[in-house]
C-alpha cells in the first residue's frame, strides 16, 4: 500500500455550428466544424505513503496544444502537482494547477452542464499557474467549512520563463451550512431530497501581471504589466434534481508601462486595465424519472461606470439539453449560445454545439 497508480482517460467530440452577424473580411458568416475538443489522460495516486499524493493531467487534442501552422505552441501539461495531506486542516499542494479562485474554473471540465464555462468566467477567473497552496477540504471535520490560501508565480502557461517577483496571492473560503455535498459537480444526479447549499468567496491580488487578464489573456502591446485587485463570490444550490450556480466578479487594476516603441520609434499607447464586473446565473433541472436534463444560462461583463477600462460590454444567453447515459462517463450535450455587445467584433454571434463525452 505504499504506492498507488490510478489511470483515467476522457475525450469530447464536439460539433460546432457558428453564425456571425458581421463576419470579418473574407470570412464566411456561417461555419461548421467537427473536432476532438479535448483528449485527456489522468494519472493519480500516492507514493511512499497515502499522505503524499500526486496528480498528472495531460492533454493531446490540437486545440489544447495550441497548434499553429501545424506545430504545437503549448506543453501537454494541463495540471501536474503533489499534495501532502498529513495535516487535515493544512494540506500542502505544489505544482501547476488551477488557482483556487472561482467556482466554475475549479469544477472539473468533464462535470459541466454546458460545453464550456460562461463568458464572464473566462474573462475574470484566474487559470492554471505554478504555485503553492495550503488548504483544508473540511476544517476540523465539521462538514461546514473549506479554505484555500496560496502564492502563485502569475505567469500561467509561461511558467517555464523566469519571472520578476510579480506574484499572485489568493485566499478563498467556502461555507456549506447544510452539510457537505458534491458542489463542484454541476448536475444534481442524486436528486437530493434535502436542500444543499455552498457559498464561496475569494480575493486575489495580482502583482505586475504581464497579460491583460490576471494570469490569462494576451501580452500588453507596450510590454508593460498590470497590478489588480480581484474579487468573486459564488453559490451552488441543489434539491430534487434542480441545480443552481451563480457567481459575480469584480476587477480593479492599474497599468505599469513597458516603454516599448514601434518601428518609427514612437512609444506604444498604454492600454487601460480591463476593469469591470461580471456575472453568471446557471440553472439545471432533470426531467422526472428520466436521464434528461434541461439547462439555461445568462452571463455578462460590464466596464465600470467611471474610469478608464479596456473592457467592453458583452452579454450571453444560452440553453441546453443533456442526456446522461451513465452520468458524466457517457453523456450527450446540446446547447445554444447567443452573445452580443461591443466586445464582440462581429456584432452578434450564435453557437450551436453538440458534444459527446466518453470517460473511464
């Protein structure tokens, strides 16, 4: 029992039909694609003692590897970390993993009700990063509280590069007043006869981040950085096949210019920080005595009413229908997403997605 290895594999085959109101020059207004959206292998277990656990999540699909001109631009490591669980109230974790900030991004990708997270989630959440965290999945064994606290490099997938001590600091707490349950599994498979509720809140300070979104987005044209305060609050509620997920986000940042110049020797304009707020409201409900689940989602992002910001308004409205042959192991998902607002260069967009997932 000193060593253990568990192996898992999962993949998603995704069909996407897309319509853009005003497509970019030379592009078709309507497009269709069929792709292996995700192809993953997960290895996990423990070494020397059950208290020293490891987790390696590898990805192989072209989209995951960022193929460009036929060559990958990203390492196949999605997550890779070790966890020391000897102290139940202070479990130590180190490696490359999701920053414990927002609920939607912390939820495992195979356990989502839609094919992807909301637009607000992708705008405001902090993604994977190299770092160190201390956490407890159940403080004092009371079945009521969890916490996470950590320090991360702030470089995301650029973790192989040397940094400048511009770290990201994070703290998150979760309260489960009605007892523990699978709150990071979006559907209510158990069709709980008693209500369950999970409330979460997190704060992160990004110090001199090199990209437009904290640990995400593109590099600043002027070569500078952004420091920012980030805050989120969320909830998960389940009862009798009904599941509700809601979250809000807020970011307040300020820029530090990098001083880069264009070919004519003129300094690039300093792009404003992406300050603003966002939200997600997502509902799922099982059709009684069936494996069908209907879902709906509304999400949006907004720039602040006052002050400079490079964030533009974006709204999302979506609906879906899922059939779980064997819960998440074999499921068929169909969803329709409508987005509109100044943040969308094409004016309005429509997505119809059909996704099949197989996992063992």
